[in-house]
């Protein structure tokens, strides 16, 4: 009888212990048990053939990285891999994972890298996974590091955008598109049709020329200015942008723009402002970079957008023709608006779930001489969680380019 009681007690203790161990898999955070996750990467041969004339089963991958997002608590962990292998030890949980890697070829005597990516989900039971990579947005690792939209107290034509390469390989920026949103984040209207789930409404599109051979090395940046001039000659509080990498220039009969002939111009695809494109200097519009995988002629013919909305008098108004830019073509985007004026975001949350800005609102003179700058982590790397509220310090800082 005593042996039977002892056996039952031991069995009961073991069941409780196993049950407690199983429950550990539902704990997220510092107290969660940890386990090793292994991801093996493959690229379909036909994908490689699109980029190279030959395909090899031993094709090496470069700048391999994975972002693990814990679906239980939202924590994000970035992990670097090597060639076709990603191995990391993380708290036991369920994860959404995005993987990016590059393959290399040689064009015009230079090494050129093309990104491939995929998204997958892993549970605490998926310890080893094999996933296939597909062709990705060519600028997936380019980030908007800084925007000076307010200008200085003497001028707004010293606006600029700084774009930084966060990959471990060089990226060719030819074909990179800069764009500004058509709607303001300070006025929430119901537009019909509503396309924000799938596309970004834009009113200005400019592109780095395809023949510029613009190479951005790892952790390097390019600066694109409104007017690439030495603005300190007219305003000592301004900055010298005469050595910017590009400028957006609006020539023509009605233009009020000035051109630096020594700085290459962006190709103008479309702008709803007839005289010259000037960034909204209160920072009320969203801004993005991306690419157009079709010809500009085809884009302009097939992506027009003329939504309707109800104005303050109750009348149905048709918005002047602008364009829709598919979200999948966007590499990085930022919602901008002063906090006191913010009403909505004109990006889908997959592009930017938050917003950032400068100043307290209407006509705030303190917004001048400041730019919106992305934060860096303790490793000096740019932070990008697709949430500008977290990724940028609100109210900006003194511009980094002079």
C-alpha cells in the first residue's frame, strides 16, 4: 500500500513538473525559456537566372539578416546570418520573420548586389525551417535618415533629404524615387475610393536617373537638395548644399527654381505644383522613397487617381488628378505632422504605424533650423521599426549637414 501511494505521489509530481515546463513556452520576455531557431535559405534557380547568366547551387549570399517579431508582445529582434544560414537563440514564442539577403554579380566591371527576401511565421515548435527567397524591392535597405522640410528662418529653399544604406553591401540607387503625399495628415477626409490599404496617394514624384550609376556603400549616405547652392552666401544661418549628390529641379517657363549645373538633377516624373516642388515647410505631408518596376510612361498612364470627398459645405468634390503609388513599391516612408495638428496617417500602418514632426503647430517659428533625424541604437545603427513615433525624436534637432 505504501509503495502504491509513493508511486502515485511521484507520478503526480512528474506530471506537475512537465506541465510547468510546457507552460514556460507561453511566457514571453526576460523570464521565458529560450531555444535555438535555425533557418536555412534557398533561392529558386530561375530567380538567380533573372539576375545572372549562370546559376550555381553554391551561390553565396551576402548581408543576410532576419527580423524576428514576437507576436505575443511585439518585441523585435534583428539577427545577422551567414550565407544560407540564420541561427539564433530566442525566448520560446511565436514569431513573424522577415529575411533579406543579397546575391552578387559583376556589371560594367563593378560588383552589383541584388536583394531577395521573404516573410514567414515560426512557432515554438519550428526549431529548424527551410524557406525560399524571392526577388525584393531593390531599395529595401535604404532608409530616410533625415529630412529638413522647414528650412531656415531666412529661406525654405535649403530643404534636403538624406538617404542612408543600412545593408552590409553597396546598393545602386539608380531608379530610386522620392515622393511626397498628396493628402495632409492634419485634415482627415474620407476619400472615395480609399486606396491607403494598398497604395500611397502622391502629388510629387522625382527619380534618380538610371544612367547616373549612383553607388551607396554600407553605412554611407546621399543628400538630395531642393536647390543645391551655398545658401550661406545669402543667409549665414543656412547651409552649403552646393556639394549635394542630387537636386530636384523644376525648369520651364513658369519655374521659380534655380539650378546648379554642377549637381545632377533628378528626373521629374510628376508634380502637381506648376512652378516648383517645395516640401511642405510645416511638415504636414508624408514622405517616401521607392521604385517603379514599370516604365514611367506606363506608370503615368495607368496609376492616375482622382478621388472624391465631401467638403465643409457638404458638397461632393473631386480631387484634382494625382497618382497612386503601390505600397509594395515603397522602401521606406515617414508620416509627418505637428502633434497638435495631427488627425490621421496617410500611410498604411505596414509602411509607418506612427508619425513624427517639429514644432507645436500652426506657424510655429521654432520649427525653423531643425530637421527630422532618425535615431540610432547603441551599435550606431539606424533604428527602423516602421513606426516613426519610435524611430524619430519628436521636435527634431539641429541639421547634421552644413
